[in-house]
């Protein structure tokens, strides 16, 4: 999303238009030979006219091709290199219409097309917010009917903004100070007020944070949780799927009366000699992970119980040796007398239903409905299969290791009193983790038997 707006990725598109504008102003075109074409026109004029028509046809075909054929939508191709194709095609159409009477020029000169051209900037400004909010509210790809309604909304908003804002302001003769104040200062002030004054962020935080409100990334790496009167003889370590259980383990630890050292780093499970995959190119993260894992391994003798929590199925897809690394870690822990627990808590859903949570907190509801099948799609069931395979493998090879699957405690519609237990498609929110803890306790389960 951020890349969509980065100027250096859009610079080439602007440069093509700028270069064409400069070139047009520098060349000398004999407009009379093209605008006054008669039945007695010369062969050179015919030839020049035919070249324009051919260029127009090629340009239109290129534009239609980018709409119909598969088109790259990821960096560095788009925004990026592949944007050159529609930009050059657009320049070709513009050039064909320059002092020409070809069919493309006549089509673009039609009053309806000209009117759409006047609205083009407003259409450009409105299309993305309308489509983005529709996608956000409905939480699924838009179908043909929904896209049609979005087009009507975009057109309506564009017409209104053109006649009430764009057209009047374009013809205002204002000073620089007044223009700067109205165009930049006022919008910036409103944005700052909305961000800092309106309490949306604080209201939503328990439902959007992975971990717990008011905690920093550094705190997640090294903190003590649970019963503060007890010595921390439990280690809980892993990646973001450890962090998203913070609300769960805090509640369960206090209920069961034990204390633990808690350590979670995004994208890094806690396994012996684990090395981050190549796609983790950040050297600082690799250094931090290596330091964390080495420190915890050196302190293992201080912990009677070790709880490991990660998105096991994801790493098994990305790292061919991951199963071997799990086996080596579990073999080491069990052979050294550690009570070892592996927690499975990584759903892979099609939606988080967070927009409905926001609506509920603001006192209204959204006109959306999800079936369990829509929430739990193909990826969810593929992960379930991998999870079952891994749990069976562990039970067979390491019978002393306890496997705990928390996903059966999650509501089928992932909602509790109109609020989602998910902060995204993959992680529990703080609210969700605490709900799972309540269910865990109410059903008489124990994370660590007394």
C-alpha cells in the first residue's frame, strides 16, 4: 500500500508525460496539411494520416491489453517498470489526436468523452478511497455488482467535488498565503486533530494490538509474567505467535500460580541453532535473533518448563530442514529433563472482521455476513493438515512433549459480542487472547499441571 504512493516509483510515469509535453512544444507541425484534408489530398498527407491511425490502433490495443491480459501488480514491476506500457500507449493516443482527424481523435472529441475528461482528476482522486473503503467494509474482493455501485458512487462524488471545489478554486485569484493556508494548512490541521484528539486509536487498541497495549517490541523480548511472588521457572519463547498469546499466558499463569520469562521476536521461532531464512535480509534482526536464542539456550537450566509457540506450518513450508530442527530441539529439551509444551495457535483466515469491531464500538453495525466456510478457506484447512501431521509426529517420537491446540477455543465466527478475537487474519488480538484464556480456564484445562 505504501509503495503505491512513493514518488520515486511514480517518477517514470510523470517523466514520460513531461518529456512528451516538452517535445510537442519544440517540434514544428504543419497543422494545415492535417486539418484541411480533402479528397484531393496528396499521397504524403495520406501516408502521414495512415501512420497516425496505425499508431492510434497500436496504442489502444496496448491499453486494452493491460486491462484484459495478466498484468504484474507487485514491486518492482508495478508500481515500476511495467507502468511504462500504459504510459507510452497514452502518449501514443495523445499524439494521434494532436492536430489530426483520425477516428481516435473524433471519438475523444465527443462531448461525453470531453466531459469525462474534465472530471478525470476528480475521478482519479475518488476512485481509490471508494474502492478501498468498500473492500475494507465488505472484507472480501468486490464482485461485478459491487464494482458497478462503487462506480456510481465515484462518479457522483467526482461531479460534486468538481463543481463545488475543483472548478471554483481553479479560477480563484488568491495570494500564495491564502492558497497555502486553504490547500495545505487547513487539511493538515484537520488530519492532526483526527489522529491525536479523536480517541479511535485508544478505543481500538485492545482489538488491534499483537500482544498487549502499551508494550514495546523490546519488552516482548525479555519480560516476566504471571505470579510476581513466584520465581520464574517457566520459559515461554517464540515468534509473533508467542507475542499474540501474551494476554492468554498472563491470565493462565496468574490463575495457575506460576511465573515465567516471556520472549517473543517477530519472525523467529526459538529452536536450537535456528538460522533465519534468506528472505530475512535485515542484519540487525538476524543479530537480535541470534543473541536472543543464544542467551535463552545458556539459561535453559533455570527453567523447569519450556513452552514453545510459533506458526509451525509456515516455517515448514519455508525451511526444508525445519522438521529436523524441531526434532533436535525437542530431543535436547526432553533429554535434559525439561517439561516441554508446544502450543499451536496460528489460524490462517480469510478475514479478521476488524471493521465490524470498529463499527460496534462506534455504536453501529455493518451490512456484512460471513459463513464459517468463508472465514476458513483453503489456506486454513491446509494449515490444519500440516498441524495434525506435526502433532502426530511429535506424539510418536516425543511422547513426553505436550501439544496444546488453542484453535478449538476460538468461536466459529471469530466474534464475541460483536467484536473480533483477531487483530489480523493470522494473530489473536489482546482481547482475543484473553477470551481464549477464559475459555481455557472455564473448561478446566491446565497449561502447567500443579
